[in-house]
C-alpha cells in the first residue's frame, strides 16, 4: 500500500516507517521539526514537512501523496508552546477530513490505554470496560482529547490503537529520573501500569493496517504490573539505587493528585483482542524482557566508560 504516516519522525514513527518499508509498503512521512525529514529519507520514505493544524496544507499533502491508508502518530511534540491536546483533537479531525477528500478509507490512529480506565476492579481492562468517569484534574483535558480521538476515528470506520506506556526509544523519558532516584514508589505502589516496547507497538500497528477491522484496540504487553513491582526491577537493570519510598500525603503536596493516582490507583489493559484479531506476536511479551533489551546496554556503557586517551 501507499501509506501516509503523520508524525513519522517520532518515537514510534521511526520504527513504524522501518517496518512498513520492510513489509513492502511505500511510505510518505510527515515531520514538523527541521532536520527530521532526513531521518525519514534515510529509512527509504518520502518526507514532507507539515503542520497538522493547517487544514489546507494537510489536504494538499494527502492529495499529492495519494495514499491508500493514513496512520496518525502525531500526538506529542517537544514544543512546550504547542498544545498536545489540540494536536490530538484538531489534528485528528484535519487528517480525517483530508482522508475523506482523498477517498482514503484505511485510517489508523495513536490513542493510549495508560491511566484512562476506571480505577476499580481487576488490573487489566478490556476495550469494553468503562473509562475513568472522574479523572483527576491533571488528566481531565488529556483524557477528553483522547476520548474525542477514539470516537472520531471509530465513527469514521478507522482503527484507534490504545498503546501502553512506550519504552525503548532513544529519548526515553524513564531512564534519567529512575537513575537519579527522582521516580519514587508512592504509598503502597499499587498503581497498575501497562507497557509496550516501541518495536512491538510498531509491529502491532502494521498488522492493524493490514488486517485490522474498525474499532478500538489495546496495544500493550502481556504483563500489567504494579509500580512497586516494575520500578525496582528497572532501577536494578539501570544499575541505580533502589527507588525511594514516599508517603501518599507528601507526594500529593509535591506532585499533585495525578502523581498519587498513577502510583496507587491506575489500572492496566488487556491485549487479548489485538493478539486475537491481528495475529500479533510480541517480541517482548513482558516489560521484564523488554527492559533488559532496552536498558541493559545503557547500564553497561555507564558502568564501563571508555578509557581516557593517553598523551
């Protein structure tokens, strides 16, 4: 297929472009940050610089590329002055409008599962389980934006992939805080997280494109886990000291209610639907294997620095 990937230079965009091309698809990828187009071109894709909130430019780019399918992965930006939630809501609507104008019927978009499901019941929620009816203040805007994306994509006959927490990207945000002991276990550490390695996320996305039916799918690994279980393991792999423990009342004062919720009340997600319908086999079924693959070399390079040059 001819595939247009919006956000092709991002954390999942790069492995996704790689895997799409490997599967024989012809990829056009959009980017926003100067210099990122070279990354896409180096993988064998066609790069186009694009502001996804510019409705006219997006339509022109889609019409020019003449894709058979669109994959929307542009839901996060480093630019602090740019509203991530606008990109999720307005950007999705703009891409769906362009898809309609170009007669593109295959549409896959990045959503997420982490921290969105109701904070009661079992640890792993399915796509039909209710979302959090009363998210904490810090999550309200983001949850509303993702709910908009889910509805808009599903109503248009597309596929919304609710990813778990990404890891394994070069700019992974977990490494620094865990190594510096800035990521504590709060309270009982009972909040459940679902993870996904970016390579497995990309593989599921390719399968969704090729085989998936319209709807919503959780794209997570097989082992949702409490913070008190996965965080010490990650610290050990990184060669860091064990994470600190902080009472919930103190964390609430310092980090707010959102931090306490994530650490003590969050629920994970089940990947059964995606595995069943896509025929998806994970390279890293658990974060236990994935963390070692992603971070073992980081710890090794830190503990065995290159010797200083002599003379």
